[in-house]
C-alpha cells in the first residue's frame, strides 16, 4: 500500500499513535476489534478501517477472538511521519 494515497482523519491518526506507543491490543478475527489501554475503542469503524487498510496488525497469531498486542505497519509509520512533517511546517 502506498501511504501517500491514504487519507486519515484526526481520530484515525490518534488511534495509530496509541498503537505506536504500545497502548493497543487487537482481537484475532475477520473483523478485529481494537482496545486502547484495556478498554474497547469507542470507534470500531475506525478500528476496522485501520485493520482493513493493513495499518494496524496483530503482533502474533492468536486464537479466534483472543486479544494480542497491536502493531503499526511500515505504511502506518510513514503516514504518521508525513502528518508530523506537515504539522511542523
């Protein structure tokens, strides 16, 4: 995925930042749920979109429904880097 084609809103970028600092878990399922600081993400549409775009992935394989640590992909890191570069300008 080319990160320059993905448009994210502020909530999606904030969610990626939480994942990036290790505060998130994701369920192993076809439509994964995201948990931030142990609580269900209040915007599961955002969680599902980030997973479908392969910006957030499970750190390891788990049983169906199991929570595992969530990781950012390289594409997600690139998007956050571009966003912080724009904010600094």
